[in-house]
């Protein structure tokens, strides 16, 4: 028996069906994929083109089968529902251009933030001819307001904010220099929050009426290692390497303590050599890295979620979206991204619908090191982004 939609999912379906262009920005782990599947099937306009990260293609096919019974092959342009990934957009551009696509779904739509990228140019071109568009992202703005512009252009609703130039001038704190105008800033954030709140549908986990357990962030100063603040990208690389070398063994000890308590543990890393070092120490661990086939990725997830594998080592870039790892209530970050949105996305691999235990997120950092500098910087950026997206207190 298929479980009924949760109230917030039904509200999402209604929102999509009332709007030819819908921006679904619910918090991670709230069942956005099912909401979109339900809406696009009810709309009954085919063919449907779903474009997502390559790591999520199999998940989309599985979710559609789970909720509708339809069995789909990925990258099959002859089906009524076509599932493909960003990287294949250019390969299929002439074939897709000839198809009478009625609905376009862009999953993790923040990937279309760069208006000079080929994927964004194609999405903008196709969207003009497709009557129904759905953009989906729990983190529509990763770092700055400018990233919202192309997403609204794809939805053909940039006019709701007065046009592209008006948006840039009002909300992106333009700075003039001999090299041109820099729109990477942020301004009028209260007004921006109010404006975007009238365009997208955004709900947070706090609105789920106790459907999710708590999430606790636990910073753990695992070593003390005084480092100066970085002045260049070269400094960042050098300081990162130094602190990682010193804290790796302490991080392994921390993970072993969790495993000894029979916890299942999700470990997030950034550098390949750190992931390899951890896998050498924990040879039975599942591993999620870039370049894996969708099938191998799913096998590794299932071994952790459904079987006895106690630890999964995840690359931040490859694992921040499209993963459900609710078999664990403990996530350990040995490294951290500069983007606060990526950090939140990774946390919510375990804090999402299906989790029935209180969740603990451990940040293992070097006190007085670049780790602490990065966490503090990220916390400030997150506060600004959260204010724009969710409102509240800055």
C-alpha cells in the first residue's frame, strides 16, 4: 500500500499545479522528490524531462517506480518520462530540441547558477518553449543572491523582481572598479527575503510538527594547532595539509569510539588522500566518491542502510545531495567546505524523513587552526543565507 502524502507534500503538489513555473525550495530531507513526482503525474502532460546530477538518476527512476509503478530506463529519450543528467544535456541537445517536451524538472537547480555555463544556456533556451517548469533545490542560494538570477530566468519569472538588472542593482551590492561591476555582494536582505518568499515555496523541518527528531551540532576541538589566517589560496592549501596531517589519527580514534558503542557512522571528507587513508584503516567501510556508477553507488548505500556495514566514508562533493543515510544518527566531519549550504546539505543526509533517532553532527577541528577559521567564516555566511531564505534573526 502506498503511503499517503504528508500535509506539506500535498501543499507542494497544489502549489506546483497552480503555477506553470514552480520553485520548490523545501529544506533537505522533506520529501521534495515525491512531491514533484506526484504533481507531474497528476498534471498528465507528456513528455516530461527530468534533469538531475548523474548520481541521482537511478534514485529518480527508483522513486518514480516506488510511487507510480512505472519502470523507466535512464537516458532513454523515447520514454514519456526522460531522466538524464546535466553532463548529457549538450550531448542530447539536438534530440531534445526536437521533442515536444511539456514539463521540465531541474533537480538541484542551484547547479544552474552560472549564466555562462553551457548547461545554463541550454536550460534557458529549452525553458522558453516548455510550458511547465519545476525547479527543485533545498539550497537555492549557496553563497550569494546573484545565484538566484538564472534560476528565475529559467522559470521565466525574473520580471517579478523587476528584471535581471534591477535585481542585481538592488540585491547584489554592486561595486564599481576599473575591471567593471562586481555583483557578488549582498544588500537589502530583508526585502530580498520578502520578495523571494512570494516566488518560491519554502518550508523547513521545524514546520513538520515533530515529524523529525532533533539535530545537535557538536564542535569537537580534537587538537590544538595555532595557525595564522590565510592570505591566499596557496596559504589555504598549505595550512589545510598541515592540520589534516596532525589530526587524522585523532579523528580515527574518535570514529573508533563511536563504532565501539555500536553506532553506525557517516564520515565526510574532502581530499581524496584523506578518504583513502580512512578506507585503509576501515577496509570494510562503504565508500561514496565521484566517478562511481549509479549502480555501484546504490550498492554501497544499501550495504550501509540495509546491511551490517557500520561506517560509510563520503566525499563531500559526491555525497551532499541525493543520499539517504538514516541508518545512522552520527555524522563526523573531518573536513569542511567553505560553502555553508554544502555543509548543511551533507548534514541532512541523516537528518531527514525516515530518521527516528536524535541526530548528532560532530565537527572535528584543530583549535586555533584554519579549521576554526573556516567554521567561523561559514557560520557567518550561513546566518546571512538563512536570513534571506528563511527569515528570522540575523
